C-alpha cells in the first residue's frame, strides 16, 4: 500500500490526501440536523489538524481510540480561515509504525543543547551542588538519554520530544542572566533548581505513540517524583549536607509558586521565588508562541481563544511595523535605521 509521505505542515488548500496519522483527540458529535459526525484532531511530527468524517461516523468511532495510528483519505479545505480535513475514509493502521513520525519534536539540535547544559553544570562553583548535578547529567547515562527525549508537558508548553531539555536549558540560561542582578541571591542554588526542577517528568510522562501521563505521573506528579529522585542521588554522595538538600528540595516543592498551580509549598526563599518566576516566564512565552503558530486564523491578526489563559492573543508581528517605520524613515532621510530584535538570551 502506497501512502503519501507529505507532512501536515506542507498541506495546501484543496489537496487530496492519503496519509498515515495519529489520533490526538476524537469526539462523536451531532450536527444541527441530528446527524452523527466524527470530530478528530489528527497529527504527525510536523503539525496537528482538525478532521471530520460525516459518513458512517458511529461505526468508525467505535473502532478507533485516541493514540491509534490511522490511514486516512480525504481532502483539505479552509473553514473559518483555518485548514482542515474532510475525510471519506479512515481505518486503523495495521502495519509497522515509527513513533517519531507522529510526535512533534524540538526544532533545536539535541546534541548541542546537551553540550551547552553540560557546560553550565561544569561552571557550578558550589562543590556539593556540582556533584548533585553531575550525578544526573554526567554519571547517569540512562537518565541522560531519557532527559534528552522527554517532553516538558502533555499540552501546555514544550509538548514535544526534546522539550524537557529545551525548557531546562532556557530556564538555566535565564538564571545565569538574572542572578547577577541580585547579589544577595545564591546563584548556584538557583541554577541547580533550574537544572533539576522538572526532572520528574522523565517518569511522569510517556511518549511512545502519544503524549500522556504514566501511572506514577497521575498518582504522584513530577514534583514529588523529582524530589524522590534528588533524595536518591543525594544518598549516593557521601556526607551531602542535609541543609543544602533541604533547600534544593524546597525549590522543587515550590517551583509552581501557588497551591492552585499544583505547588505543595509556596516559595519561602529568595532562590525559590526567583526559580518560580523564571520557570513561569519560559513556560508561558513558549506556550503562547506555540498557540500563535498553530491556532491563528489565516485572515486574522488574532489567535483563537486560549482556554487556559482565558484570552485570545494579538498575532500581528511588531517587526512589520518596525520594517515599515525603517523603510519610511530611510526614504525620508536617505539613511538606514538599524533594527533590533529583542531576545530572551
């Protein structure tokens, strides 16, 4: 059986499709006239798209489940400014599959990120905190492999393979940028918190065909799992100071900031306060950026409504205004104005 190798991200309007995709979400719904239809979110490693099956929907729904790999046929079309698929065929895929074809992946180079993270570990000055970081990122090869592949979340932010490494490196870089502004803060303590705050996600999440929570993730969550992992490593380091371990544990337990956000404790040290904020910065900037990239109608300057943030986001790039202003000024004065693109790092 020959199936197109085209990716969802490369689909064009009014294109015939014959693809192998993964069911991310599905719902059997009814139209206004009472007819059943199957509402699906289908994905591959490049994108996610809404798809609709209007014929024999109940039978198809009964034979499919979220996480299934399916063979679909249909046509792409635009509705309300967004590309979607209208299906005339869908069935479970019976052949072999490569999960990497269906799960989104970081667009960063993983070996380079690993190298950069190891350099940050090497630059930790506190000997105890350096040994703790090395116990994970240098000496535990299984952890290193899992950490490089794991996503940082199921849906909210960095929800792709390699996302945990990408997020951790960004938070660590933020720590390096911010801590020099506050000499009263223990920079190494913030840095170890940045490196370790989400390590529990290597056990909280599973990511074979679909991003989901493990049983341990559902029962304990990554915060508690991460604390357990740190305690295990600390026991392997002879005479590791109890007071230092307690401060690291507190940052782990409080890095979500507030009880309503799943934090067992609220931050009660300067280092824990700072970790909470820099973690939140990276998570929210990437979450909104991803939403703008994937949930914006093509004919609008606004994103779709984001349920978790409770708002839509303005999506018209500032760079266009800057380019217009630069062009106008150049035309008027005959000299170019250098442009500057703000960056986090």
